[in-house]
């Protein structure tokens, strides 16, 4: 493994740890929509860099719904729950085993 590979793996592991905390927040029904959008935006921006492009695409779709969607908060909350499900699956597949 090259030095770049090691650093990228470290970055991926930090990203996954942050996503674990994000998942708890996303599942919180009292989380303000603005905060939910920020989480989606951040994950969308970083996921592809660490090799999780499908997760990044899902986060981008949620971010765009918050920015341009006209369906309202109820629909955004449903999309957020679907995104949380996808995030949970990603974490199960890619997080290091204890």
C-alpha cells in the first residue's frame, strides 16, 4: 500500500465514523431541515472521494431536493429516511469490524 493509499484509507475511515454520527442525527425527527440539508451536502461532496460514489449520489439527490424541491417538509423527511437507510447499509458494509 502506498503512502497515498494509506492516507486515503484513513480519510475513508474518518468519513465513515462521521457518517455514523450523522446517521443518528438524520434519524432524529426533530433535527431542523437546514441541518439535514447540510449533512446531505457534506456527504455528497465527500463520498465519491473515498470510493462511495453510490452513497454520494443519494446524498446529492437529497441535497438537491432541499435546494430546489417543491414537495415540502413531509416529502423531504421521507427522502431523508430513505437516505438514512442507504447510509446505514453503507456503514454496515464498509465500516471496520470490531
